[in-house]
């Protein structure tokens, strides 16, 4: 019997490895229908890291958003630790990066679970948009 997949959206940061591990878990779990990933603050390097992971997991159909993209594209983040050096980067291509609040608005509804591992900037921005709905919110960390 095929179990129905549960729709999820993941809002993440890269300050430490836990959110990348959570992303890998969500991508690999057959019970999860991952609709989108949003990133705080959403530097170009963060986007390139997440895009590379989504490509490697054969999930380029997933929407990708970054906080107020492309405002933070050149922001410096520390992805130089041994953990992050194990992953590649995809600076361009699919999935294209969009504004996180728009991605959340268009992907979340009363049936979606939003998992947040990042500071709540993207959720806060989405809550300012008329019509934003969310089924369940799981705050990690």
C-alpha cells in the first residue's frame, strides 16, 4: 500500500550543520513531499550550497527562496568549515532562486507543514502578505 506523502516546506540557515542534515533527511524521506526550501539570510554561497544539494538529490523541481533575494546575495557567511567543504556548490541553474516570502506564500497552505531551523525572518515577511496560510509549524533548534 502506498502511503500518502505529507507536504513540507523547510526554512533554513547554515550557521551550523544541523539544518543541512535536516534538508538531507527531508529530501531522502519517502513520506515527505518537499515543496520548497527557503534560506536566511540567503547569501549567494548559501544558495549555491542548497542548489547543489537539491541537484545531487535529484530534486531540482523544488522551489528555492532566499530572504529578500537578491539583497543578501553578496553577504559573507562562513561555509569554510570541514563539514561544508564536503559539499559542492552550484552557482547557477535550476532551481532558480526567488524571494523567500513569495515562495512561502505560494507554497504554504492549510495542508503544509513548515519546518523552521532559521531565525524567523522569512516567516515574518510571509506573514505580512495578505492571504498567507499555514497548516502546521515545527520550530527546530
